[in-house]
């Protein structure tokens, strides 16, 4: 009886002086990349964690250890009973996760995707590295820097159903048709490598054997480019064939130094993750409205505009591409790409 009285007195005192008796649980942001263990998504996760720390949220990272769409969707399914409220995610398939993401949204979740969007209704906002046309220009400029003569090239993608790769390739095809300097490129095939280094190596090796006059590979995959550059080096094709597009500087330094690659492009995955998490948190709190034409001011990055695409997905872009070359191999000394 005496113990009950002490508890009651404590509760009354807390109410009078306004002291919290129990520590409130922090709100959580769930970070679910395509898969874990790849440095691109690790860096993006670190950026997302900075945004969470600045805004007072905990962050939980979940993901498969390899590119496994079914496993990725299962992780999302397992989260549904927990009613996650804020999520930053990216998928290797535009359509597969949409039903479960819609369930989360119906339960009040705010979902921001990055790297590649999912289908209609699966996200509140998609954060793109840069407009697809700008990414396409960065990849074609890097290809020209590697081989100004152009020639026969192959496009590499993880699978047929990734919006980012499909949209960038569409933009590349348009540029090759309409811009004189890019007409030197002749795309002879699209090959799929499942965002797997071993498969990328094998696919590239087989393609070079099948096409002795092949000039190069172009891809938006930071996973494929180092593996394909290694295949070029191992088969004695340095200076004859190149592989470029998007890649992480830490994975390409050897190839720059050895002359296997002369230039590639990217923007910081750290700030990619930061911007995605920052916007997810602010959208969920109601401080930022998702609206076509609205402008958001993101700390460390600047003002960015939201816009609605033809397929009714809301986008905003980082729009800060960087070129990496020998002597410019790091984030600190990379060459900013002049933007249109």
C-alpha cells in the first residue's frame, strides 16, 4: 500500500513540475536499400543517418545482402505489422514492391525513394541524382573522353524493369540521334548483369569475344563498371575497349591509374541519402508539402524544385554531376559537370 502511495505522489509531482517520468521513444526512419554491403548504399545510409541525427530521429537499416527482389519485398512485408511511419528506400524492380508500399502509405507512412523510383502510388517523392537527360549527357561525355572516335558500344543494366536505367537509356538514344557529337556512338545491344560483379565480368568478357570490334560499355551501374574494367584489363584490351558511365571513385582508382579508364561520373551518394531522409522527415511532419512546382531548401545542398512526371510520380533532383579523371579521383577534387 505504501509503495502505491509513493508512485501516486511521484506521478502528481511530475505533473506539477512538468517532468517526464518515462523517456519518450524517438521516431524512427527505416532505411531499406536495394541491398546492403555495397559502398554506394552504405554511403547513402551514412548521409541518411546524418539527417536523422540532425532532426532527432533514430534510423533502422534493413536489407538483403545481395540484389534479391523477392527478399527485398519480403523485408517490406515483414515491416507492415510494425506500421513504419517514415521510410527511405530504393528497389531493383519498379513494380514488385508497389503493393506493399501502398499498404504502408494507407497506414500513414511517408515513403521517399532514391536511386530509382517505384511505380505509381508507391512513394510520396522520388529523389533523383540529376534529371535523366543530365545523367545521359554525363555518361556520353565520359564515353567521348575515353574514346573520341566513338564506335560500337553496349548498354549494361541490372534488369529490364529498373526505371532509372530505362529512362537514362531513352535519353541517351535521343541524344545520339539529335546531337552531332554523340552520333559517333552505335549501340549494338543491351545486356543484363543483375548488379552482380561476377556476372558483370562474365557478361563483358563474353561480349568482347563476340564483338572483336567493340569500342566500349556504358552503364549507370556503379556495381558493374569496376568489374567490367577489370575484365578489360584481364583480357588485354586496355586502350581498345573502355567501360564508363556511373561509378564510385574508390572502386575505380586503380583503373584510372592504369589507364583502363579515363573518365566516369557520379554525384555523392552521401548527400543523396541525406537529401532523401531530410525530405522524408520533413514531409511526414507536414513542414514540406509535396506539390508540383514547389521549391524546397535542403541544408548542405540548396534549393530544389519538385515536379510531376507524365507517369504521375513526384520528383526532385540533386542535379550536381561530377567527373572523375586521373588527378581528379576524389570527391574533393572531382570536376563539376557544366549543367544545361
